[in-house]
């Protein structure tokens, strides 16, 4: 049935015996994958289905097709790509590919000169020509899957066809309908579409999925609340994120318990108002919904942490997440029995270059009044102006995570993972840092910060130089001196950059086999319909 699928299929949560297939269809329909069927539900005139396939055998690979109302809809006739498959988890190693920050612009010479080669598309084309065994067990997409505030020419054309771009928010995305089109542009490239249909994806948002500097501070929120267009934007953004990204992160038991999914499926007719009400409540009362989630992949556990929507922003009380969500995260991190490798997915790096860390810690202290009320206002402005909003700028959360990781890394044998790795993006350069914590010995866990950014949105040569100099030279001197002047306590942990920085468009692959772990960063090159991935960094964990 040509054209019956608008978007997808996306292979989302997969475990040893089940898989979730997400699709958007052109009209209300019944969708079938293997022996599983699901009816569509409607949100703002768009139609979606979540097809839960069960009864699969562990450690197997099962080709599948998508039927819409009994007619074949996917794979498309004459597709140059291998058939999509569902690969369930068995025993053995783990291979994760991760990255963040991908602009959805055309793949042509004009755009490649500005944005470079799309590493996700290059990976897709490379894997399409390789044996199935070369595919990762999961894609971990760490934020900025879409850019709602930096729109492409095609997106701007769509917006101009709906409203006057001379009126705010101009060429930025305004509502759910525009978000739906933004996701369509991001995920309909044939190679990327095939990749997302055959490799399970776990996703978390960062600021550009909503807007640059999203929830940087209470002052930022107050400024945005004063914009007449903001309620439609945040409502549409969070509703679309839940629908296009978050719901697919959930396990079968989590989907069964999710009140938002239950309300959407129970709605009579169009569930747009139901999802809008939820999205607005989630923004106004972040503690009302948890975006963080976990995924167990063989001997590894991935804990994905919301570092954006759930922030507590009251000056003097800033935290990355509220107390209830932190307790949930800590519980999943501590539950490490039979977990050989612990991955902490956080869109914002936990460990920055040390000088930059100190600069952000100084900014938080002075914004909270360490140098008086007059300077506090200037510090809040500086926080927004140069993005001083990572874990270092939320000292309570940074210290709590340091204590938690130290506890887990020094736990008794049998309850201590071999490695703990923070997987992050955001900063538009890639690097690896190794953490030293109290009580570390040769037998305790090895702890790393692994950053891969961007997938496709490189800094200009000038900005690469300025960012590199600021993060690794200027901040090393200025940040440390300022932190001392503000009497910021030294962190309880130490770290050093072991590899990087690299500013290439890239994806990183973390591979665990037979007790060893290694991560490599690769950039892509595409020539017609063929591609190659070339290593630019590597670290043995």
C-alpha cells in the first residue's frame, strides 16, 4: 500500500523476547507486524500505532514486514536496503553506538560544505553493505534529535505555508503540527529510515529539541513565560517528544503502567487535547512525570537521565532533577548485581574539562550570592549567555553523583560493575575523561566520561578554535582562580582528559566483549550510495 506509512517503522524497545515497532500512518488503520496487530490512535490529526511483538526467541534475528489494513506497506518495493530485522538479546557482548546533535538538512554538496557528512547516514549506508553481525545492539541518541530553533530551508518553507513568519516565533517551530513535520524531515532519509527500522533506539532530549538553553535558570523560564507564543511551543514540543521519542523507550511493563499512554489510548476521537494537557503539566510541574528510564542490554544496564525538564531552578537549591527522581535514579544505579557494565546516559557531560567545570561552579556560587546581590544578577545573565549549565553548575547534583558513583564503584565483589561510563553529547566536540574517586584501587570499577558530539552540526573553524581554547586553556586558568576566589569547595573526585578533543561529525561505538571494553569514535564519508567510517579516537576502558 504505497504511501500508507508516513514515518517509520522505528524499532524501539527490544528485550530477550519482545519488541516494539512505532509507526505513523496516513489514516486510521490496523497495523500488523509478524503476528502482532495494533490499531492506530490519533493526535492532532496524525495517526500512530505501537505494535508490540511478543513470543520471540532470545538471541535470534527475525525479518519483519509492516502491513497496514492487510496490505504490505514496508519494506518498499525495490528497496536497496536489506530487510529490517528484530534481533533479540541473548548472552554475550554488547555494542552500543551513541551520539548527539544532528541537524536535518539535505545531503548535497551545498549543505555538506556547511554541516559536513551526516554520521548517522554514513553509518546506515556502511551497515547496509555489511554483515548483520556488524550492527550495534542499540543506538543511544543523546539529545538534539531535532532542532526546533534552528530550522532548515525545507522546514522554513513548511512554516511559511502555515503562518506569517514575521510574527514571533518567526522561523522557529511553533506547535505540534510543525514538530510533526520536523520529525518527518529528520527521519525520512531512506538510509536513516532503514537504520532506525532495524537497530533498536533509545532517546533522550536536550535543549534544542525544545529551544536553546531550555531551563538554564529560573530567569530563563521567566523570560520565556512572558512570550505569548511560548505555551504553544512548550506544549507542542513536549507532546511531540513523548510521542515520537519517549514512549518507545518504555518496556512492556512500563507502557502498561504509563498513565499518559493509557489516557491517549482511551481518548475518544483525537487525543491531542489529552496530550497537550499532559505536556503543559509536565512543564509547569516537572515532578509530575519522569522522563528518565533504564534499559538492560545483556550484561549492561543503561540508565538514561533527564537533565533538562526535571530541573529544580530555585537559586540556592539548584539540582539537575528533583529529589524523587534522584532517588529513582540512585536506586537503578545501585542495583548492580549481575550488571557488568553500567552506562549513564546524560545529554550534558558530567565531567567537563576541569577549568570549564570550575568556571561553571564559580558561576553557580556567584549567581547564588557569593559575591553579593548585584553580581548575582550579572552571573545569571552570564549563565545564559555562555551556556554555563552543565552538571558543574548544579553542584548539589554533581556532588550527589560523585558520591553515588564512588559507592557503586567500590561496592563488594559481585555487586560492583567492571566499568561505569557516562555517555554524553551537547558540547560539539568529542573526548574521553577518566575519573579518580576515593577508595579507587586496581580492583574497583573503572569510571569514564565519554562524549560524542555532534552527529551533524559542526562548529565553524573559528568556533572550534575558540571553544577549544576556552575549554582547555583559558578556563583552566581563569575558572580555577575564580572558583577559589568564590570559595567553591574542590570536588571530591578528580579526572583528566585521556583522549580528544575532536570536533568532527562523529558517532561513538562502545563495545564490550569477554571482559574487555573499548570505545571508538568514527566520522563518515559518503560517495553516492556507499560510505565508509574512519576512526578518529579510541580508548580502552
